[in-house]
């Protein structure tokens, strides 16, 4: 009989970071960033869980998970019929698991209204995953709205990563998101941190991209990632093939940008030499 597995140490559990990717404006590359950042980290051997919290289910589709293979998904987790461990599925990418979204998630916000701890359904479900110690990173792909689903993600997360398209209206939407984050910090999750802003659909030939980037860096400083994601047709094509762009075309500029973004994320998370981890 084999020995029981050694439980994860408190230090290992503490290193796990749950990061919500959120932006109330749609079409900013949020899901694309969630898929490809998770894929790039998994390719480095990091153990990654991606939670698809968007009723559109684009992260699930983009990772090649067919609708009839998604099981109860995150909907079942939020309603309490299954655990996260039971709802997760393995993707075609080694080290990357997914909790998929199903069409039932469209009604989840209404169904959650009368449930106990409705703002903390995801946080409570994540407690067992944290204790399991099976992952180095957990990402939550939020819907482009500030309802109960996004609130659950922000209440459960350690950090918030904001993918942001380089256009004027994106700046306006970011101010609304920051006010929501402040309310979440005050009422539900004081430990929630702004991990950073990632510039997407960046075009160096466009003066507006440069101006938006400059405005963001002036306001958020080094919270804005140095790596930006360029406009790239291969990024747009990849989801229709059920693949992250890193598998669809590794050599394209979009793939290389996500590899660099993953590397920057790891550098930012690394302890400073001479300081305690």
C-alpha cells in the first residue's frame, strides 16, 4: 500500500495567488489574456487553474472544451451542487485545468439572491482548493459586468488584473471599476490588491495607444505592466480553432507578447533578494 501524500505546507498554500481578470467593458481582450497567460504559465511547468465565470463561456470554448463536456461547471459550484474539484476538467495543455462555464450560468445571479453568503460562494468553494495545494496560480475570467458573478470573483481573489484596450472609453470604464474595487475592499475583501493593468490591442503606429498608455502610467505607475499585447490577427483567429494563440501560432507577435507577460508576472511575484519570501 502506498504512503499517503504529504499535505501541502502552509508556506506552499500561502504562495498560491488567486487573480481575477476583470473589466466591465467588453471586447478588451480579457478572456484572451486569461487563456493565454494561463497557457504560458502552464508551459513553464506552473500548475494553473482557470475558472470561467463568464456566462458566454468564451474561455471554455477557447480552450477547446465542447459544451457537452463541461458538466455542471462553475454554475454547479456557485449553487452548491458540486465542489470546484468535481467541476474542473483537464485541458489539452499539461498543467492547465479549467472550471468551465455553461449556459446555466446566465441565471445564476438571480438564483443566488436568496442563497446564504451569496457574495462569498466562490471564496468558500476556493478554500478547499487552496488547502489542496495542487496549484501555483488560479485565474478567474470575469464577465464584462459588475454583478454578483464579478462580485464573487473580487471577494475571492487576492489580486485584480485589468486587461485594458488602448482607447479613450476604456479609461472611463476603468474609473468605474476602481470605484467598485474600493467598495469591495471596504465591505467584502480588505486584502484585495490591484496587481496591475495590461495594455491590449496596442498599436505603436496609433498616437491614441501611446496617449492612453502614457495616461495610465502617469496614474498607476509601475502597476501598468511593461509588456503590452499588440493587435494581431492570429490572436483573433485562435479561438475559432479552440486553441490558445500560443498553440495556434507560437511564433506570432501575439504569442510572444503573452510569453513575455507571463515572464513579467513571475518576476513581479518573485521575492526581492535579501527579503523574506
